[in-house]
C-alpha cells in the first residue's frame, strides 16, 4: 500500500493522490483514510481541520481526488459534480474476451488501437446488505441511470492467473455519472471484468456481483484492482479558473 500525497494546495482546495487500499472515509477505528490524512496534515500546520469530501473513490481504486478546505469551496465543488460540469477520467485493464470474443484477432493486428469513443448506458441498482450493485432495467424503481464513455487504447498478449495465454485490453474511460461500482460493473457486463476484481469478475448479463477468483494470481496473492482515476477537471471554487490535474 502506497502513501497519500499532496499534489496541489491553496486556500480553498487540496488535490491529493489516493493509493489503492486506503478508503476515502471510514468509521473503522485505527484504519487510515484520506479524510484523517488531510485532517492531520492541516492540524500539523495549525490550520482548521475541516475537510470537505465532495466525491469518493472506492478503497481498492487509486487516483487523484480534490477536497475542499472550507464550506464555501465544498458547496461549489459539490454543485459542479451534481450538475456534471466536472470531468473524471479513468484507466482500466481487463483480461476478458468481450461479448464478441474477438479480442485475439485484434491483438494480432499491428494497429490495434480503437480510439473512437463508445457509450455505455445502463440502469444500476445498489444493495446495501451485500455492498454490491447489479444491472437491471429502467423499470426498476430503485435503479439509477449509469453512463460512461470508453475507448480501447491497447490490446496486447498477456497471461491470466493460471499462466494461460490470454489478451489484455486497456481502456480510457470518461465517467459521466457516479454510481456505485459503476465502471467495474458496466465493463464486466460487456465481457471485460477488470483485473483484480473479485466482486464482478464473472462477465454476465445482469451481473449480480457474486464475484470469482479472477482477482488472484496462481500463487494465491490477490492482484490490485486495475482501475485508476488519472485525471480530474473542475472550476476553481473561488476564481472560476478551469483546472486540470493528471497523474503522470
């Protein structure tokens, strides 16, 4: 597990790198989270320990996050997220075959990058008891619309957890809605479960999140979830300047 890192800071916001394995916020005593990291960081500088959490990343997901240092900034950032004026980009990798099973042919092509953007639209229902989501229908009163755009940036030979030859597909993703486990569930549903995902590792229509052993290597060691929030774009809550923060 890596350590959190401050990328940018001013009077209104703190932009951080969140490592995989650290929660955004937790009530578990003794467990590190990003909220306590920033509180302690601010307290060490004799600043008010206020931390405005305006968006979240799942615990196994690494990436860039923005936090507010005061209530006014938190209100502005929260409004931007609600109105979908922020931009969130992710990188993901899968060893799945896709619904068509055509990846092996693509991997043998010299130019196998499909840079065209595609849209996935589903309806997702969240189950608090199991902390999983499933794809359902628009008629489900508990379901919420989930939309993302993706493009394939590489298709290369790889080996799976049993050291069998397979294909690794890497995606660039623009998240348009922020539903529970949205990227993991929607990609698994079209045949591309993410590497390291033990919740949605079985690609199937109406994936129920029962999980599989796809997140473990042949030695029994769990692989890190292959999902990273690498870029975030938003308007500065005080100046209105359009700001972009991207991991190297």
